[in-house]
C-alpha cells in the first residue's frame, strides 16, 4: 500500500467526539517512550505528522489521521507513564479504555513494545486485559535498529514465550525500526489486507 495522503482530522479526549461514519480505524498504543510518534511518521512518510518529543508521555489525546481518505490511523495516549500525577493517570486510563472498548470502528489495535527490553509486566498485563475484553490486536516491536539481529530474535522469543504462558494462540507481530524503515511494508500490507476483507 502506498500512503498518498495523510491528514490530521481531530484531537479529543472523549470517544463520543471521534469522527462519525464507518471508516475503519487502526489505533497505535504503547508505553511512553516506545517510539510511537516516530513509527507513525515512518509509516505515513510524513516527518512531522505525529509530534515526537524528548519528554515521554506527551500524547494526552486521541488523535485521528485520515490516510488515503480510506482509513484512520489513531494515535492513542501512552500508558504507564509514572511521572504523571495519580489524577492524570486515571484520566488517561479512562480515555484509553473508553476508546478501545467503545469505538466500534476500531478494526485493529497495534501494541508497541520496545524490542530492547526484557518483557515488562505493564505490557504483559495490558495485553492480557485486551484478551479478556476480546480486543483485536497485533504487536509491533520497535527500535529494532538499536540492537543486533541475534539480540532481536532472542528478545522477541522471550516476549512471545511470556505471552504463551497465558495465550494458546499468539497475535500477529511485526519487527520495526523508524530509522531503517524495517517493518513498514509488512504493517501497511497487513492493514491493506484487513481493509480489503471488510
């Protein structure tokens, strides 16, 4: 799939104010500092579509971008940013959960995982919560350029083995780098296949 147009449509904190209509939505979420904005910019080929920030946890809203006038790429707030106050953490959690559980147009949720790290409890618990709620999702391992290919394979295997303790069937997964653009074609093709099946 070629990304010909990518336009920002709306930001908000209320799922009820998201765009009306039945255009499929592909949402991206991950822990703060997982490289979400860089990945979105890499996928769309637009350097500043999603604002990258040196300070993690900057996305506090649901951001809709219309791609090729056919589907929405949705940038969700990151979860688990400890330096937010308790009240703000609660508000962010509500925004995320309301969107994921109530937004019928959400066709697939991409959960971003930093490939450099050991399996993180917060990621594993979030994925378990998705399973409990029957949410369709895939995993994108980010920052693949930061480690060797053998470390990459070992870390992905470790993460998937951790999931296997709870899951009979693993979700689709992709290995990506916003620097080398690895994974771009596979992720866009995956979205394209789903769109064609709708």
